[in-house]
């Protein structure tokens, strides 16, 4: 429901307080991405959800999200507009994970080959219990998630790999040494959840409710260095 003008205004406000601003929004035109970049955005996250075109059409039969190719080409348009970082991925569980991970890898390699100046990121959002009655058709085991992550690390050795709070603390702790470069912390999935004491259901269930300091400590216990993008002078 938010127009690009409103998102641009929000970015201009938060850019005064943060050295890195990312967006995870609906697909835009190249000139609209350029507008957000000029306002202070430096990274985009957009998941194709599934690379199975027929399945995608059944999940989004109408509305602005129904254009498969417009969504598929969104990372390219952002890269062409000058986005510093672009993050792609599939919602694992919609289709057989091997297929969507395979095509995510091909998509990422194409972006790297054609826009070598950008930082490519790959995420592995595994479908978790969520609001509504949607049923996950191809649920992944932990072992299959690890297989996907390692395969991607071998195929795209320069790419960043993110594991979100969709996964539980114990699993995330053990994934750190397998090539993960980004971990979220203190996440909320309710609309307005960071500003309000939201009690309504979020978009999906958060498995790791650890605070930022707790995740930082977990990373150090695994003999890795937690790095925040906060070293630039505003």
C-alpha cells in the first residue's frame, strides 16, 4: 500500500541515523530504484519465492505480484541502477528445495557475471509456521537446509550468505562455520513491530528470539568476529 514517494521519505529520515539502509519491498522500475539509492538506500533484498513459473502463477494468480518476469528481473534493475548490494533467494518449502536452490544459484551467478561491482547476497528463508492456513508442500529438514547452504557456498564462493531468525538458536550457532556471513538478530515480523509493543501475529514465526548482544556473544564463542556496519562517520 506504500507508494515509492513514501518509502523515499522514510529512507531520507532513517539515513540520518544509520550508515547502511536496506529495503525489502515490491519490485520497482530501474528509475525508482535509482530514486531510492539517491535517498540513501544501499541494499535490496527480494526473493523470487519460487523459480517454478507454473507454481508461482498458482500462488499469485492476479494482482501486482503476479508478473513472474517483472519480479525475476528486479535484482537486475536494482544492480543497473547502482545498488551496492543485492540479495536473492527462494522461499524454501514451496517447491522441491533442490530445484529452487539450483536456480537461485544460477540467478546469483548471472548477476555476479553481469554486475561484478555489486555485492551479491543469498538467503535461505525456510518456510515456518505463519499466520493463515497456508500449508508448506515441501518442508525441509535441517540436513537439507545445510546441504543447500554448503552447495551455494561452493558454487558462489564470493557471495554473502544470510541465515535469519526463522531458524532456531542451536541450528544457527552450528551454521556459523559453514560459510554464513550474515545473521539477523532481535527480529520482529509484525507490521510496526520495531516501534510498537506489537502483540498481534507476525508474518511468520520467529524461532531465534535472541537479542543482538546474545547473537554477538554466540558468534564470538564460535571464534568468529561479529562485524556491524557502523564504522562510517555520519
